[in-house]
C-alpha cells in the first residue's frame, strides 16, 4: 500500500488541479490510485476541483468535505487550500456512498449511506465525513455504530467552514452536497491503528448530568448548568472551548470531550458542540498550548504502539477546529509534533473538523469527539 499526498494553495482551480496532478503522479510513480480523499477550504471552487480530479483519474472513488483548515506532511498547516490523499495498493477494494437528509432523519440517512456500500458494511476501515451544522455529530456516529460492527475501525470528522457556522459541504465523486454523510469502505490487505488524545486534563470534582437534551446541558446535580458552571469559575464567566467537559458515560472507563459554546441562554443551560447524555458524569478540564501539543504527540504514540505491522504507509489526520482556535499561531506545531513522533518521514494528510470520529480503544465502536486529535495509521 502507498499513500500519496498532494497539497495546493493555488486559489485558481485550474492551477490547483495542475499541482495536484503533478504531485499525485510523481508520488504514485506509475501506480493506479484506488481511492481519493479531498479536503478543501470553504472558499474554493469545490465542483471545479472535483471535476478536475475526476478528469485526471477517471472513475476514482472519491469522498471529501470542506474544512476549518487543511494539513499535510508537505505544506504542514494551511487555510483556503486543498489536500488530496491518494491511496493505492494491490488487493485493496474500495466502495463509496453518500446520502442526504441528516437533519430530518439522521439514523435513516446513515442507514441509506451504509446500504449504498454494496455489501461492504464490515470492512477493516471506514472513513465517515458528515454535515456538522443543525445535525448531531454524535447522532451520526451512533447511527453508524448501529449499522457497522465494532470490528470495523471507523474514523473521520464533520465538515467545517472556517468558523463561520453558515454552510458546509460534503463531496462524493464530482458531487457537492450539504446535509449529507459520505462514506468510504476499504477492504483487503490493510492494517490500521488509531490514536485518540486531546491534552486536556480534568480538574475539580465531577458532577452528574441530571437533565439534558441533545447538545443542551440543562442541569448538573439538579441545579441549572450555568449556575453550577459559574460556581466553579465565578462571576459572569461564559463557558468556553478552552475548558471543555470530560464526559464519563455510565459504566464507561474512558471519557470524551464536549466543548461548551460561549453563549448565555435565558434558561440557564449550556450549549455544547456535541450531545451529552443524561446520567453521565462531567468534569471541567484545562490545558495550555504546550499540553494541547503534547496531546497530539500522545495520539501519535498510541497509534504507533498499536500498529500491527512493521511500517505504516501513511496517516489520516482529523483534528478539531477548537484546537486550532486555542493554538492560534502555533497551530502548525501540532502537525510538526505528530511528524516528530512518527519519525518525520510519514506521509500524512487531513483537516480541522467540527467534530472528530474515532474509537477510544481497539475493538471499540467509534465515539464522537470535540477538541481531540484522531490519528489513524494505515498500511499493508
């Protein structure tokens, strides 16, 4: 297996296609690609980009989405760019599917997408890229878990639009849609490992979620959630992604993060960037920029330690837009930190998401994350 990355910052779609074709052909070295992942800034000509890729590699199974930032092992971190990951390898079998209608029927739409994979509902690896606005990312993942066995490693993220929260897009072939989920199933001679880490650490005591609905947190320990939050932080402090909640579901040893939004609803609730179930325990977390970068390193260390083969061919990266917001001018150091642990030569590509998808441990179903790095190593 080989993973090839082409990353262009050319704002002109024809120039971008030329760069992608040149870098892709050079990396493929005569091999035929079997799949493409395309991540692009919200301001690009997405339809033109996809048509151009289809012209260079006709019939190539392709999925992708818009982002909050793009990253690769060639240009590190960028915005308003396009990253194309090309996968090639003898014996790899790839199917893709897409379905629209998540806002009206999340579970049904996901079932249709999985059903469109022509029987490949239990491959070693599935990549899921979905809508993020007016749709529950946790709901997408829950629906996937109901259709796909835990033996399938599911990774991915929800689309972004550079912190505008206005409109995001998903790609399938040369189609550009919204309110959809695009899936890629990869079967055959494939080895996969995943590292999931954030860098944020819990502080203080835990509180029980006594009332919630979706991503709205109404009560903690029987009191209004905002009142409880301000008892911890004081005054008229607004919640912030800088202090996400660690969520411990009943009976679970692991936790995942939920980013609170800086809003102050009249009903005393806290709006989060993902669902929080009633009965779960939550704990406020904290981290500085150095700790966030250490989280990226630890995600890669996990993936390397769990990789079942000798040498991975590449890395699929999904990091959080909120991490980018907190890291600011140090965002590029996250990509450098991952490369540092990987040895500096691993081909990598990915994007900054509005929610990350990946399992907390091997053999587990995927979880939906905020403010987290999901690093997936692939090879054969």
